[in-house]
């Protein structure tokens, strides 16, 4: 525990800077918010940096917003399950398009409760589970109270005895149970949940990524 506190002390400034950057994303246009959603749809079992490059390329040439499945698909060759993720992107775009315009912020703003918003996203966006929905909301500055239970986080929760072992599958019930334990742990060691998430990530990867 002492080593974790020491690491936090050293990285706290950079971690908080990153979280402020996430909050600035929410001030951007709907297309930027949608691009972040697509990034999170691509990340399961794929490297974050690769997904970021893929979505950035699609965003820059406008295919992310108007491209067909056939046009988008080649860009996803570097991520796992490219066929599925191409479908997820197009389906999400159709879901949030109204009168030929993306209106994702308007739909999100109708929710005051982030747990309810996460539930709604997981229920309505194909390819988006609790983990990806939490990741998306954190990356647009809205989900600091939500845990992003990916393999790096679960590995560290096991390491610090927050959980006994890493579950083979994460049902919604199990996700909420572990999230509750992680919140209690963050309060115990006095490191805010979102900051603890980025701290664990940086300890595993050496980087404070999104």
C-alpha cells in the first residue's frame, strides 16, 4: 500500500491534468463526443493506442460520420473483431442521428444520474457493456464516479486484496459488486476513484492514457 501511495504522490499532478482534459472534451461538438464513443467501442481486446489512431483517421477524413460499412471496415484491420466493431460504429451513428445530424450530447444531457445513463447506454448501444460505457463517460468528463473494470484494473484489485480473484466473466451484478469494493478501497486510501483508475493504468502500462 505504501508503494501505491508513493506512486500516487508522484503522478497525482499528471493524473489530475488528464482528468481535466477529459472534462474539456464535453465542451466539444457532438462529432467529437461521438468519436470518443467509437473509440470505446473499439477498445475491447485491442490496444488503446491503436484504437485511438484508427478513430482519429476515420474522424479526419469524415468517414466516421458519413462513411458506409464498406468504407469504414478497412480502417479497423488493426483492431480485434473488425467486422463486429464496424457494425457497432454504424449502428451507434444511426442511433444518435436525428434529422441527418448527430445529436448525442442532447440525449446524454437528459440524464442527471450517471449510473442510470450507463445503464441506458449499455442497453441501447450495441457492443457497449458496463466497462465500455463507463470508459466513454469518463473520457468525456462525466464518469468519475464509475469504475472501468478492465484487465489492468482487475489485476490491481486482486493484487491489493480488494477482490479475491479475477472473475472469468463479468455479469452486471458482478460488475456492480466489484465497483462497490473499488469505491470503498479508494475511500479507504483517500485516492478518488477516477484517479485510482488512471494510477493503476499507469502502473501497468507506464502511461496515463485515456
